C-alpha cells in the first residue's frame, strides 16, 4: 500500500484480556518498528524487526508483550493479561534503509 | 544510552512569525542522525527535517531550518512564516549509526500552537 496501515485504529478492552494490534508496512520495507506512546510523552521503542526476525526486542516492557512478523511483511503486537498501564497509542513504522521512516497512525489502546 | 531532552512543553507563535523549538541530547557517539517530527491530531509522525551529524551545514527544508551545535549537543528547529497548519506536537529524535538497530530515541515533545 501507499502508507503504513495499523488496525484497529482504536481498541477498548477489559483488564486481563488479550489483544492483538496489526501493522501492515509499506511493501518492500524490510525494517519494521513498534513504539508505545503514553499520554503526553514521546514514543518509546518496543521492538525492531529486520525481515522476519526480531533484531532487537529490548524495549518490550515484560513477558506479557510479544510481537511477530512471520512472512517479513505484516506484524502483530500481542499483549496478554492487559493492565490499565498498557493504555497508550501503539505506533508502527517501516523503513527500506533504516534512515527514512514511514509511520502509521497508530492504535489507541484503552484498558478499562 | 542516548537521551533526548525537550524542556519546553508548550510554545505559542503568532501566524506569520518565527518560532524556535529547543532540543538537547546526550551521546558518546561522534556520528549519528537527528530528526524533527511533527505529530498532528491524526497521530501519524511526519518527518520535518533530518540532520546528519558529520555534516556541519545546517539542514533546511523550505520554512524549516535547524541550528545544529554539535559541541553543545543542541538541535533546535526554527519555523519561519508560521502557518495555522503548523500547529501540532513536535518531537526531536536521535538515531545512532553504530550497531544494527536503527531505532529512534524521542524526546517528550512540545506542543506548538499558532495564533491567527
């Protein structure tokens, strides 16, 4: 597609539930990044994929968070046993060269 | 680890005037990239300008220019002839050139309002 697509745009879930957030990058972009942006803060790095593999997952806050990119294109961020502190905007970005990034419009996750 | 600091939470400018947004960073690296991103209410991060640390010349992109002071680790953004559409959050970001990870490290951002 022409841009990075993230679905859903907004997600409300109950505390303790499991959620999946999807990112569809620009076709051909081998690098894909997930960031989390809490209210009033800048985006914080979560995980970086180069192709199908997670090259750096040092930003994942704990083992409730997991991400996959099985075919080197679409990526899914998975959050188990959601907590109210997980409420944030989750941004995805892709890049072909690691210097020019295209961001999606994010998924706003609200845990109630 | 690198850090990016944006100490001004909010700024306001009159339409057609000039405004400067401040950013400082901390790093032990000699080569890196710095970015300014704009985030409107749509949430999508839009690149405003990029500076490569090894280039002494300040980057310019139409009404947007930077004042890059490498020794002081300062990277401010100047917006000339401000327009109503410039109102948004602005984030300063750092990208290392060493290692395999091309992630961005962002500051907390600044909210810019433009008065008509």
